[in-house]
C-alpha cells in the first residue's frame, strides 16, 4: 500500500458511479502549483469526502493505492475545510468472504458433506486480503494524522 499527497486545484472530477458509501470518479484532474496536471484516473472516494471533490477545490489531497484500486482518503482545503474517510468496501467484502467460508466449513464439519467448492477459496481470499486492507487503512490514517494542521503547499514536517 502506498500513500501520497498532491497539493493543487481540481480541474475536473467526473462522478462515474455511486453506491453504498462509496463514490467512483473517473477521471479526476488536479493541477499542481507548477502547472503540471495530474490525472488520477479511476479513483475511489468515501461518501463523506465526495462533496469536496469538485472542480475549483484547492488544497491538499491525500491519496492511497491498494492491491486493486486507488483512492482519496483525505482533504485539507485552502479555505480551512478538512475531512477524512477511507472506503472500506473491500475490507468488508473480505470479512464477508471469511464468514461465508466459515459457515460452509461448519456445515462440512457438522454433516461431513461438502456443500460447495467455494469454502476454501472464500476462506483463502478473506484471510489473504483482509490484512492488506487493514494495513492500507492504518497507513492512510497515519499519513493524514501526521500531516495534521498542514497548510496546502507546505510539505509536512
């Protein structure tokens, strides 16, 4: 999992789809102070951050990338507004995989009959990916909290 920070102004932010508490933007274009435009491409944003991701919003944007997607987990705008939110859908999906796999395992242990071949793949997917998503969320929070009170355009201490 990698985190990064971009200081700049959003030039374009197209909301592609919205479901549960997650928004998918494609693309998001941010113009840096040096004039370079960064295309974030397909970006996941937690619901409470979505209203900050609009053209003209200027400040500091906190980015993360995980195994299968990248997103924005925090903003600190030049006007003083700030917010944090990490989209946890994949983390919750991993937990559901573990629970479903465990339920199938329980049926197998109680009846001695394999109900489906999905038991092991579900358990494997859940137990392999859940730690990655936990560590991604922890690293994102650590990055955002360490930069607390920073002014956009000034590097964190």
